[in-house]
């Protein structure tokens, strides 16, 4: 019997993962595994590690069709009950939760950093908080204003509703009163400058193809001719995104009783890090319950989390994994 792993990515490929997407082979899901096939949709930020995890699970007879469509679309599909689980880089709001008839359990599943990524070989960006805000406000338009050789700077931003955008603009709001009182923070904002692209995948592709391009993407997508800028944290330290600096900043985020939280301007480490959540129904899971618990018991396992660093993500600390497992145990048929 052939097992098929499905992973739809809005026509983009996750870079540097090297996985094969199996589409259009006409082989279907075996009837014996129908209750073990799950569908999910949401954040593109964690797509690389989800792809790897779901490939591993396919060997165990659990098939997962995950659509990397952005956090906003993932929340909408989850709320409409058109998928078995959602995924978002920002927790659902009280209003969004109230719209889900079967209740919501939000479980942090992975974490990572948002890089300010750019395409300008030979230029090493070390950005102050003011410079970072001015780039996306459109008042810095040339790399010469950033101590590099003159070359036009071309901002690229997300065009879809995005948790990555929400976390990045939360940081801009925290470091810049002008940004806070202008575009502000959210999954979608009115960008003062730049061109749009869908998904972390699309943004990374756009930056890599446009000399002088600069935007914000999950660190795992920084590949090839794309570099990541060093950024200034709340203590005034200029820090590159590394596993050590990302973990240090992540440790400043306190998750409450609902396992949600953020810190848009940490004083230690690399200053733009966030968790990414899986969204599950508290009730109404029916015959999919066993498969859901099998999938996310695996992703919350030490074995699965150990894969994170090699894929550009941060392994969750034991205390958070323990809370996540307890939250998973509360979901019902």
C-alpha cells in the first residue's frame, strides 16, 4: 500500500528543505486510513518544520494535508470548520475564539525569529531601531543611508493576512512612535511603501530575485543570496539572528494560562522572535480525535522538537512542551 503525503503551499516551495510534494498522482487515501487523514491550514512561518514532521508521520500511517496560506486565512478556515486544525503565528483574539462553536485550544508548537532579509552582496547591515523603522516607513530609500555602497532599496512586504506581519509590525510599533501612530500593528496593515508578496515563501522568492530587495521573513527562509541584518534590541545591543540570540530573547516571553504571549521588544538577544500555535477544537473532533492526538503528541515530543535547529527553528523548552501536552489531552470528540 502506498502512503501519500500532501502539502499544498500556494504554488511556492519551502526553500532548502529538499522535500518532494506529491500532487496529482491520483492514488487517493486508502479507505483503511480515512480516519487518519487530517487537513490543516495557516501560517507559512512554520511551514518548513511542519513539512518535515508530517513527512515523518506519513510513515506511521497518518496523512496530513497542510496548506501554507498565512495565519489570517488559517484562522478563517479553522473558524469555518473546513479544516481539522489551524495554525497561526499570533494567538486568536477573544472575538475570534467566540466565533468557534466547538471551542478553541491553542498550543505553542514551534518558535523562531523574523529576519530583516535583504539582497545586496557585500553590504553588511547593522540597523538601529530608528533605521529599521525608517526603512519600512519609506524614508530610507538607498543603501548609502545605511553605510553601504549606493544602491536603491526596494521594500517587500506581505500582501496576505499574516502572523509574521503581525509580529514584525508589533516590533516596529514598540520601537517607533511614528509607526505605532501610523500603520500600527496587525496581520494586515497599510504599508507606506513597497510591493507585496504572499507567504514567507513568496516574500523570500521576491527578495532573492530583486537586487536591493529588503523585507521580513522567518529565519529558515534566509538562503542563497539573501542575508539577514543585525538588529538593535531594547538594551541597545546590535545582535544577529543566531540560535543562541534567538533562544535568549524567546526566554523573555511568558506564556499565560492559555499558553499565549509575546514580547515585541526584548532587552536580551535578537529582538524579533515569536511562538507559532496550532489551533484545535476543544470539542467536536469526532472520529478525527485519535489522529489529531497522534499527530500533535508526536510534534510535541522530544524527538520531533530535536529537529527544529537544523530546520531554522527553536526547540521548545521542556516546561512549555509539558504544558502543551496537557492542553492536547483536554480536547474531546
